[in-house]
């Protein structure tokens, strides 16, 4: 080491400064490549994670404020699903549906002339793990007053007897102006497992 220092002392001052500058540059480059660069990479990765965490916290706070609203929507969806499930009948329950229609008609003063279930559709509307869902039309022809008909239909809808009204026609009775001839086709949902 002493010999090395002696050689440096014999050099011109310009070369000594260049040698010191080169050594400092060499150490700075080594420091940057071996020590600083991995630390900068780690800091950049941490910065991305911090930004993602901030975004997640903001989303969490927003969702926390909306939790009541989400709960109400979930309750409405469950209620809607429950109402829909009531509307689904098994294939062997068609006579029960016809009896319910006839019972409600008698209760509200609707005189049914014809109550005919049509054959169920051949192609299922939906198929899932519960089974196949089919639509079946029930044709109803009746004589009734306007208000009795309204109460009858309201009760059928309230009891979830039918899924949708396919067609509906009212015509006046020439012999009795207080009575109307009604023809309707309502669809019921049938489940086949």
C-alpha cells in the first residue's frame, strides 16, 4: 500500500485529481448498481402497492356507506325471488291451479263458462339444476261484471296463480249491460324435475 501511495505522490497533480475522480465515479457506479438500484425497485413496487391499497380503502369506505342500500336491494331481490318461486307449479299441480281459479271466480261472482288447460309447450323456457321450466296456457271464458272481474284478477295476481296474461278480451253482453263476456289466456309456469 505504501508503494502505491508513493507512486501517487510522484504523479503530476492533474493525474492525481483524475485518479481520485475516477475512483469516486467507480464507487458511485458500484453503489448505484449494487445497493441503490435494488432498493429503488423495492420502493417502486411498494409505491404501486400503496396506491392499490389507497384505492381499495376508498372503495371500502364507499361500499361501507352504501351497505344499507345494498342490504335493501338484497332484501328486495330475495322477496322478488320468493314471489317468483310461489308462481312455479309442478306438472301434476295443474288441477290444483284450475280449482283455485274456479274457487276465486265463485268467491267474486265471476261465472266461468269454460276453463281449459292447453297442452304445455314442448320446448322448456329454462333448464337449470332444479329441472326444466315449461309454460302452459289456461283458457278462461266467463261472464261477469266489471268490478267483480277486477277483484277476481287482483286475487289471482296476489296469489301468484299465473305468470303472465297472454291475451285478454272483454265484450259487452247485449242482453245484460251490467255483465261482460271475458276471454283470457293466462300462462302458468310448470317445473318438471
